[in-house]
C-alpha cells in the first residue's frame, strides 16, 4: 500500500519529472512518447539489446560485426570545434589494447575534448570498418573504466538495453532514467494470479521488469519477455471474454425467434442448392436467433463462397417472424447489388434501398414506410446510421464487409432496435488468431467450401518486360466476348512517380484506348462523382464497357460474371489480402479466368506475396501469410476501436500461446466472472481501464 512506502521514494505513479536530469525540454519529449509516469517508463521496453557479456580484443574484432572491447586512449584530436558551414566536424581518438589499434570517430561532439585523455581506459561497443589503414568505429557506445583493470570491468560488461528514441533523447540518459526507475519496480502491481505464474513458470512482474531492462543473462531476458507477452495476451483475453459474457447476461429483452421457420424452408426459395458449409453456417445462425440472447455472429467466407445466401436466410426468418431487417454495405454499388439479389429471391417482401443518392422526397417516403412497419428489409450504406432512420420492429442487423466499418458503427445500427440479432460478414478472410482479437465479442462461423463448378483463377507474376504480351492476351479475351479489369495503385499521373515506374489509372486509361482500340474502355476511381461511378459500373455490368481501368474502388462487391481477366499493375503496392480481393472480381462465371501481377520489385516481401498468390487461392492461407508479412497492426489498415495495444506480443508468432492464454482466462472467469475476489482486484481495475472504450459504446 502507498502508506507503507518510504516517504520520498520513487513510486510507479510518480511523474517522470521526479527523475534526475528530466527538465522541461526532456519532459516534453518523454510525454510526447507517452511516458508520463515512472510506470510508463518501466513499461517502455527496449527495442533490442547490446550483448557485452563477451569482451573481445581489437585483434579479434571483425569488420561489420558489433562487439565490445576495452582499450586505452593513445592520443586524441583535441577539442572538437563547430565550424559554421560544415555539417559534420569530426573528432578522432586513437585507442589500443596491446593487440591492435583503432580509430574512434565522433561528429560535432564539442564536449569530448576533456574526456578522452591519453592513458584513460574505456569500454567501447560498436561495429568496426577498415578505414585509412585503421579499424575505425563511428559513434560507438562507450563507458569510462578505472585506469587500472579490476572488478569494474566486469560490472560494465553485460546485456545493455537499446531504447527507441525520440529526437532530442539519447541512449545514455534513457538508460540512466530506466535504471533509476527500477527502484520503483518492487511497488509495481502484479496482475497475473499466483496460480498462473506457477503453472506457466513465469517470473513475477517485479523480477521481469528488472530483467527486461537490465538482464543478467540471456535466460533471464527470455523469461522476462515471455512473461510480458503472456500478460498482454492474458489481459486482452480476459477483457474480451468479459465483454462477451456481459453481452450474453444483458439479454433479458432479447428477441427469441420462433422455431417454426426452419432453414429448409428458406433453402427451397433459393435458385441453387446451398453447399454443405452454407447449410452448416445457416443452422448456426438459426440456432442463435432462436436462443434467448441476442445473436452476435461473424460469418467469414472467401470471395464467392456464398455469404449473401446466409444473410438472406437470417432476413427470411426475421421477416417471417414479424420483424424487420437491416443490411448495411460499405459502398452504394454493393448495396444496389444486394437490393437486386434480395428482390429476386423475395419478390413478396417490401425491400427498400436507402443511399446518399436518394432524393429528399424518396428518403421521406422510405423513412415513413419504415417507421410504420411497411418496409420488411432496408438495405443501404452508411446512410442507415443517420438519426432519422427509425424502425418499427427491428429484428436483425447485418453488416457486409465488416472490416470496412468500425465497432462503434456496428453498435450504432444495432441500437436502432431493442436487442436485435446481429450478423456481420466479411469476404476478407481473417486468421483465427487475429479474429479473436478483433472480434472477440462475436461468435464465429466459417464458410470453408466453394460452390461446385467454380474454376480456379490462373495467376501469374510477371515483370514489366512481359507487359505487351499481357495486353495482347487481354485483347484476345475481349475478342472472344469477355471483359477485363486493369488496376493501378494511384489515380493521377505524376512526373516523379512515373519516373519510378509507378503506373496511374489515368495514364493507363489513355494508353488502353490505343492498345485496346475497337473496344469500349472506361475509367473508374474514387475521385469521380458518385453518379459517374454508378453509370460506369452499370455499363460494365451490362457489357457495354469491355475493359475497366480502375483503382482499388472495385476491390469489394463487383459481381460481373463475364469478366475473365484481371491485370494488376505495380502489384508490389498492394497487400496480400487486397490482391486476393481484387483477383476475386474474376472467375465468377463458368469461363476460364486469369490474373496477372505485374511488378519489377526485387524486395523479399514483394516476391513472397507474388509466390503466395500464384500458389494458392485459399483466402485463409493468404490471410495467415499476410498477417505474418505485415503484422496485425496493418492487417486492416485501421486499428479497431477499443482494442488495447500489444507492445511485445505478435499474433503471427504467438498463435499457439494465445490458445493457452484463452484457456487460462476462461478458467479464471469461470471461478470469478466479475473479478470481485480481493486477489483479483488489481486485475479488474486494469481490465476496466483497458476496455473502457468498448464498454462506453455499449457492446
């Protein structure tokens, strides 16, 4: 307890300005890095380490290999002076250890003149390079030693932390502040239960903090990192499981749909036979709808796997039970496609479309009918989120391409009814580990089977040297009556980008009008007016436009079965998940389809992406590879609202650990669901703080 601590002692809650050497300027830099308290500093982990446990002689040093060595100053270049007009003023020191000599070089180091005096000994750490007949070290780390060898030499050696730095901060002072802050480590709160520390063989938080900053061995460092990786995942798992449990417990007013409307009745309305995977997921959805708690289910399915049929099934049951349904899509094009599809399958229902293009009169009429209960299903874009959109009896809410919407938007739509069921869908396959983090409050279903007869898309990665061959092939496909997409990474031409080989949609459009002369070629990008984009897409869908030059605006929801060729220029500029989505625009009919990835990039990541795309069409395999290449922080391009940061845990590397962590969290919450036991008080406070955003929006 704070009262038991020594007066004036450095505590975790102490402001960092209490540390020696932290003046107003340094304080501003630390606060800009999110470090305001001693605890913040303790949890600002090193980004890497310098291993000085083995000290080499200068004779043993190898060029380009960083290492530690002890040497004596033989001579120095005097005081370094700053000369106006010269950006780098060198200060050189010649050192030796009996096995050889080395030149130490610093630039603009005006304060070194009185430090490196002949005869003084230093511990240096750096990477040598042969220069001018000497082994040279530029700006090595150093520490002064006693002039005579002794115990201090061993104390100076060790594993030293290397911290990420803001401009204006130095490693030397960061190390000093962290070392001082460690005096507060004994007072840091332990969040992990004793039984978990024992079962998982993890060090206490106090021991781990010391070891992660100043480890006395590689083993101690490994154990400390393991402890904090586990802690980050454990806090995340406990918080998400509590969110899910509270959602379930709050279901007193949930809609319990009658069992009389069965999945088989809906399947008979479809013009095709659902796959076994669709049938399985549909029954999971119906079981949720019939349960006395709100459905909150995520349906994942690869491009073309048939998620829309599952959504239709949920709407069929809701409307047949006397309720209304809402379906929100990220683009007007996709919303219109859903509207047309549902009207074809459910001609007897009243299905309305609400988008930004609706006139004021149309909008008033739709909203009045909706509030009166005369509209069975409302389909739309973000327009559905407007305050004046009111349902008479909303029963089910569906969002398509869920990763395009934030958590708060999903909740906003849900709150337009009284505990309606929620179904979210995504055609961007999410690795299971990442899905647990992003959608831990949702139950998950996977449509892992493609409709019969769907042919794989032949995918090839080629350099720009083969560009002419690719477009000759496109012309042959158009001659056979097919259609093609040509995708560029940017809209406008730019002199600098053009010089680097970066293609633009506008440049390609002008080029294709000559290359594909005789065929209608159109341009589509996000900078065009909505009416123009709609016209172009309708004409492409109707076959009037044969080749569509576009940006990634066609990534989601465009369903043109006659399109058989996808050409992606500068493929290295797109993530794997995005490439997979783009490829999914072709191969939707019965004809053989093709995807060409054009890139001259020699980067390992670009090569690995191209290899993955040519070897598999399995969206979940591609998603796992994308996660491994880009990491969770960039997987969706935006961070989901309310998900705590992970400083050390890496979901692509720690997937197996996440399973163990989740099991531990479930066991803890089974015994103490609200973490009310005194021993869990600190954990409860930490979880409440981390998940405040999620709880504030009422999940």
